[in-house]
């Protein structure tokens, strides 16, 4: 049995909206529903544990009834940080689970294939992260000046899902790092000294962070809908 923890407890302040970004609509459907539908269609995922802010749980329950979302077995409240929210989701996981995938609820463009390949790599190696190439030139800084240029051939952008064997993620959370500096679960697993495999993903799998990201996501989803109807 494999579990996906979908984290959607953020407030999305950068949208300057009274509606949390995961509930903003794209083509008449909440962003979060698109994300959950990808996991619904993935045979590698047995169940989904959804992490929401406590204020939005009732709202989601009302919305979810309009869509065919069946794999959610538990909805838990998020924490003060992303790491706390994921940890709350992890505590709801059955210890008998083999692989846990953690995914940002605000990444609706992930593909079913990407989810499957990442979870399979974690099954083989213990820990795996979906990644994309870095295409920009990356500079280090010192005060208000450049200090150097990084070799982007040795860099990857960490995406989600990130997947782990249950016992590895359990040990990572036991370290007790749950602050704002923990931006993903690979950070915690790296602290264990564990080598994490990576899986090449699609750069379209962006995290919706700003209003312009929503415009991009709408264009991609509209194109997917067109292709599916051909």
C-alpha cells in the first residue's frame, strides 16, 4: 500500500485574495481538485491524506462532493510551517504503508506518469525526488554584488512529488526540524546522510505561487482538455 500526502494548508498571501490560492478556480474548477484528480488516476497511489488549514476543511468537504474524488481517507489540519503540515499528514499514515509521496497541492500540472515514476524510484532506492533542469544562469551574491556563478549543469530544481519509504521519512521527522527553513522533505532526509535519487520531470510542473502562474496553468490545462477531446 502506498500513500500520498497532499499539502494544501497555505494561505497564498501573494495572490492578495480572500480565497486561498488552492481554491481559486481554473476553467470552473478549484486548483486543488485538478491536483487531486492526478492522484485519483494514478494506480501507484492507494490513498490520499489531505492537509488543509483548519479553517478550510469544511469548505473543501462541501466542494469535494461535486467531483469524483474517492482516494482521500483522511483530512488533517496543517501546522504553522510547511514542515509541520507535512508532519501532521505523516502522523495520520498507517505504519504498514510502504511508500509515501509528498506533493504540493498547488502543483496541479503534475502528470500521472511523474507520480508513478517517482514512487517506483523510491521503492527501488528508498528516496526519490522529481526534478527539472535549471535553465537560467544562477549567481551567488555578497551584499549588493555578485560573488560568483554556479555551474547549472550540476543543478536541478526540486519539484514534487518527493517519495520515501515509510521508515526513512519517519527517521527524518524524528530529527525535529520543522521550521521555515525546511522547504521540502528531501532537506530532512539529506540531514540523515541519505542519498536521494532523482527522476526527470516536466518543467511545466510549477507551483502556483503568483497570479501569472495561474494564467500559465490555465493555458496548459486548456490545451490538455483540447487534446483529450480530439
